[in-house]
């Protein structure tokens, strides 16, 4: 079975990237994630395609390129991504019907700056997008692609994705890491916790790196602004009083293309020249500092990947953990006590884990301080349940795709039963509970352990039998 990418959603990012959210259709042995994001990078300094777990921020679906694509292609599958090795151009065929009838495709020209064009089966360019803007004037593509001479790079992209298993959300139980905890060389709980911390730091680093790349001006923009300042000074005598621009023909410029220089009509020509050189200096500084920051973040990202990999593969000594904690300036781990044999004993979790009759995990805090730890670690869309009007345990239901929009009624009842059983209402076998998302809770400064402010919540009243409760309590996970 060949690897395919089915397009689910499309966005345009303000840093000149087109983003496709795709589901991956591939053999199980490939060990690929179910979903990924295909990024078409249209910046000169980072031109190319990437597959990544996260959708970059500041992306919008309200764009002409996306609207025109949706109008003509309701659904599409990517079976291959091709590269013209002579020109450096990339091609993405978008298959939405019988291939014999022709197909739409995206041509990503490795020009200066790069340009993405949506082309129909008749070789008509419907829309183009790049750093110079969006163009919707239809025209015929100059040269037909020589498909047979192109090389496929989709396997190469997915191979990189398979080798990088970092980037997904870490759940509270760290079950994914626990799979590597084999009997011969068990990974200690503290080491898995340290690995989770580094993964979160890696995710933040990648977001910062993406933002830096988006804010970085291209070398072409830096050169253009500098060129404008030089030519404005050279041709200052052509500027009329109160002019708002200076237009130079290709024969007058050093790079043999026409040049349009914007002016401030309220300033003298001398002040306009000074302002032009100041803009040039600022952009050069921004480019230089931005490149330095990007290189630092890329080096930092590589270190994180290497260190996370070392924590996943085998148990490391405590001295190694402390070295990483100091290196990345992390809070100290509450290190486990050592037994007589020197092996680590499992650290006590701040919560109890129950499995509901629906198969979902329910986490119950063990005490006031443990409630804080549990709720702080929960994700914003996880569900939070607590008995109304009394002290008791915080109950967290980690959100899964099937309960993203609403909780199953049976699951909600069982979570409420655990919340009531962990409060002063335990002997009543009935009571009212708050039900809300973690995002609706706030821990304000000075609040006592276990106490949180609820911004928005619903309530549910449940009544249950002791037999129901006992059956649920027996589902506790060791």
C-alpha cells in the first residue's frame, strides 16, 4: 500500500506558508501518525515542504487561494509530491477523481520570491500566491511539466516524520513512554517525567522558531531597501517638491529593473534620504539578529531532540538527570527513594486512576495539594468535576476525540460518583457536582491548597447505589 495524504483542512499563514491538515493513509508497519500538517513554505530563505505535527499559529482559512481551491476541488488526495531537480520547482498533484480525466495540481516555483500556483487540468493558472501578493487573473502556464523526469519526495518527507515522534500532546499517565519501559532495562518514573518536561520545552521551542522564521525579512527585502536608499540619494535631483514617490526606469538602476521608491511629501528630500538609510540599517540589523536567533534556536532544538532520545532508549543514572535539569534550567525533580538494590521505587502519583464502563480514564486527586498538581497538569479541554458546596477531590476526565464536544451521560455519572465519594457526601450516595472544562478554572494568588476559582460551570445531580460505586472502585488502575 502506497502512502497517501488526504487533505482535511487548508490554511494560509501570515508568514507566507500554505498549510494542509492531512490524514495519512499508510501501512501500519510504517509507524506514521494518523494526522499531520503539510507546510508549503514560500519564503526565499526557507523555501520547501515540511511535514509536522503542529499547525503554525496566526493561520486563516479566509483567503482567495483557499476559496478558489475549495470551489473547484471539494476533496483531494496527495499520492505523490514531485521535484524538478533541474529548476528546483515542486509539484503537488491534487487527485479528486479519475486520473485519466486530468488533475489539478499546485506548482511551487523556486523563483525569487517563490510562488505557489493552482493549475487546472487544462494548464490554466487559476490563482497564485507568494510574498508579492495574491493574483487571480487566469493565464496559461508557460511550460508544461515533464512529469516523467521528476523525482518523488513524498517518501523522503514521511520518512523524516516517522523518525520524529515528538510533538504530540503528553497525557497525564505518560502511557506512550511507558511502552519503552521493558523488563530488562526499565525506565524510571522520574526519567519519564524529565522526558515529558523536555518534550514540552521542545514544543515551545518549535513554536518560537516558527515565529522567528516568519518575522525574519528576506535577503531580497533587505537588498531592496538598501538599493532604494542608494538610488534615492543618487537621483535626488529628480524629486519634485511634495512628491510621494520616485519612479526609476530599468536603465537608471543598477539591477536592470524598474524601481519605485515611496516618499513622505511632508519631509524634505534630505530627510527622506536619511529616513531611507535608517530603514535600511534597521532591516539589516533585524535580518542579522534574526538569523543569529534562529541559529541559536535550531541548535537548542537539536540538543533537545538528542537528549529526549537518550531518555527514551535506556535508563540513565541520576547524575545524568541532574545534568539535564541544570542544562535546561528545569525545576528539580522530587527524586524517588532508592531501595537496597539501588533501583528506583515507583514514585507515588498525586491521583488515582479509574477506568469507566465506557473505557475512558478518570483521574481523582488524593488530597488538597495533589488536587492542585492534578488540575494544573490537565489540558485546557479536559473535563473537571467536583462536589458542590463541600471540600473533596478534583476529578479530571482527559479529553479524547469521541468526547470532545460532549460527555457521555454514563461517563459523567461515574465521574460524579467518584467526586461525591471523595467528599463529605460519600455516605449519601447522591449529590450535586460542578462540571466544566479545565480552561474555566483559575488558581489565584493566595488561594489555599485545592481551592480554585470557577469562571463558568454547569451542575449535575446524580443518585447511585452502593453496588454501582463498588463496581467502579474496583476498576482502579494500579
